[in-house]
C-alpha cells in the first residue's frame, strides 16, 4: 500500500511550530534528515523512509523528554546504543549546552555519528565505541542522565545502579510503549513515568534511579 506523503515544506513548517524551533534549529534538523536519508541507502540506520514519519517518530519522540525534565538544569547525557543519534542529537540541537556521549559499538554507525557531528557543527559530543558493560566497569565521570531508546532491555540497563558502579547516582530515562512491563528487578528503581502521544501512539518515559 502506498502511503501518501505530506509535502516536505508542510512537514517542516508543522514541526517548527510544534516544537517552537528557531530558524537555526530547523536548519540543523533538515541537515540531520538529509544526511540520515543519504547514509540509510547503504547502512541500516532506520526503517522509516517517510519524511513525516521520521520527523514525528524520531525527532519529536526524542524531544518528548524536555516536557518531563528541566533540561536547562542538566549538564551531561549519555545515549546508550546511540544508533542514528536518537534521542541525544535532537536534544543537543535544542539544548547546545549539553555534554553528550554516544555509546555505539557498530563501526558503521560510529562513522555516521562522527559525520553527523561534523555536518551539524556540534561541540561537546563524543562517540564512544565500547559496550555498555565495559563502559560501566572501566569509566567514571559526572553524567546526569543516561538515555535508552530501543537499545538494551531494562534488566541490562539497571546494572548502572550496582553498588560498585561509579554512575549509580545518575538517572536513567527509558523510552517505552504503554504496554511495556518492567522486569521484576527493575521495579524498585522506577521513580516516575511520563506519558505522551506521538502520531496517536501512546508512549511513556520511565525514569529510573536509586
């Protein structure tokens, strides 16, 4: 079945109004989409090819966090399984002060992320190629928020709250569907849930911490 696409100009106009973007921010999102579409021809970055769907289900879904958390007070975020840069790069576009670490083990995706950082002229963004468990075991630092969107299961993510982990006092935000059921080991770490809707899809952000 062919899905009728909205004209690109209308899609971008609606997105700018919905998210209250500046002209500069809109240009960065347009460059982001163009690069993603080009690279997606050769490596699997997203299954979404429709511009409207990409804007709604990637860009707007990533930005849902700012309705649940005062990101002006957040200094640093780490994207677990960053893939094509969601949710961290859209958040970085909106909040340039954020320090960002992109955790991604796939070499081709690392190359895309590095090119994206260059094209968007982003500062304070680092691509880290080690896996989640190794990152928790071998690094330390001040990270306010860990973000996980369609990357690792929740029972794997809560390893960060183990007593010996240097990040145990950080907060984790998990992008989930309304039907998501947490692992029984995850339940004690749930601090709040924030519901939102994208394209008539009911979703929620789950905040985890000690």
